[in-house]
C-alpha cells in the first residue's frame, strides 16, 4: 500500500455502498466500525485514510459481512454464512493512486455523507449507491 502516499489507503469504492449499512448511524459508527464519523465521510468519498484506520474498519466489518446482501452477492461462497471472506479481505483496501494523493488538497471541506457520496461517484463513476449513480 505504498503507491501514492505512504501510510495511506482507500476503501474499495465499489464496496462502500454495501459496507454502509454495517457501520450504523453517526452515533453508532465508533462502536460498530471502530472509526470516527469524519473518517467515515472520507471513506464514503473515496478519499485516503490512514492504513491503520482502514485495517481497523476492515477488522470490524469482515466478521459482520454476512449481514450485507450486497456483499454476499458480490463474494458468494458455499460456506455457512455464504460469503467468501478471503476474496472480500483481498478486495477491501486499495493503495492510494498518486493522482488521488495530489488532488485531495484542493478539495473543499466535505461535511456530509450526501456530499461524500457525490464526490465518490464523480471520482469513481463505477461506484453506485443502491443501484443508481448519484450526481
């Protein structure tokens, strides 16, 4: 994970929509996902987070991944919970691309999930929420 900024990573933008229901609300996110609300806004926008934050999020989400229908469809397996945890683990975090590292400093403050999702779809057009792209 050292391609762009050392010590930084992004959560796979294609998985954010399926992960979101597992994190809970603003008041629950620290307990359920182990990260702050501000870090979740960065994840929702496809922005870089510290690798330690990404690993902590992954450690909290993977055991509950079977609760997400979207993750079960994306990573099917013939297991008790119906999810391929090894494939999900491998796909969860991505290195930061150098272009993402340099243009993050020019972004205005993102203070809401709605704005973060709009930014995510703008940066990663393949990322959609609930089957529809946000614009």
